C-alpha cells in the first residue's frame, strides 16, 4: 500500500494503518467495530463563507502568514552522474527493535 505525500503525512498514514489494523483485528475476533466519529468529516473550517478578501487584506495576510514560495520555473534535471542515495523501508528504527520478523515498523496487536 502506498499513499502520496500530497494526500497525507506520516502521522496521517500511521493513524490510517492503526485504524485499519484495529478494525481487521476486531472483525477477525468477532468483536464489533468501534463507532465512527462523524465529526471528523466536518469541513466547515476549510470552507470560506464570507466575501473574498480584498487586496489590502491579502497583503496583510501575506505579511502575517509564513509560507514557502513555490518555484518560479521547473527544477533542472539532476546531473548525469547523480546516484540516488540508499533508502530504508523502516520509518522509525526504535519501533522495530526486538520484534523478530516484524521488520516494517508496523504491528497488529
């Protein structure tokens, strides 16, 4: 399973996998699932219901809100001799110590 970093961060992925594991464990054991909290679907904080801000307000927000400016142009391709560094499938090494065959950092308890 893979999720793009634009869809979630590692904490969101961890929450998703933990919920999935808990539900799978409960279903396998014949235990009912925990009730779903519908309040997490409330998107009202993400929806602007008033008039759009004017140029003065946008300038004020620009001064107050820290952000990372996107690139003005596409990045240049890597040099011809570029070698991708080694990667690891383990996110947090402390989570996999003393777990034997469970080497992926996740476990179903």
